[in-house]
C-alpha cells in the first residue's frame, strides 16, 4: 500500500496484483505498507490485524460449534489471512 497523505488516498492490492487507488477513511497515521485493510466502496474503513482475524475465527468456532467450518465467514477470514501472507502483509 502506498499512501498519498496530501490527497488522502492509498494504492491497495486486492490480491490480483493490480494496485487500485482508494480513499483513506481512517487516520493515515495508523497505516503502513503491508497492512491488511478493509475496503468498502473504494474507501478504507478499517485496518485489520492477523491477531484480530484469528480472534474472529476463534469466536465463530466457539459460537457455531460443529457448523463453524461450513460457515462462509470463517472461509472469508481464512482467505484474507492467506492473501495477506501471499502479499507479504
């Protein structure tokens, strides 16, 4: 991720190798290259951490029990972690 603080934008790779310009909707001082961010409608709305994602997976497993592995939310979080590792985040 490359930040342009003057314009309030950043270039973000969604995992396909193409950097897209998005609006920084959170404090840019919180962002660094390699961070995992949540983008909605072209705006960074949150910074995610590996630990936070693992906590969410654990929470869903606890709440959903045996059905957890079939839950799409867990699959999404796992895919985000795999993508972040592949991109070096």
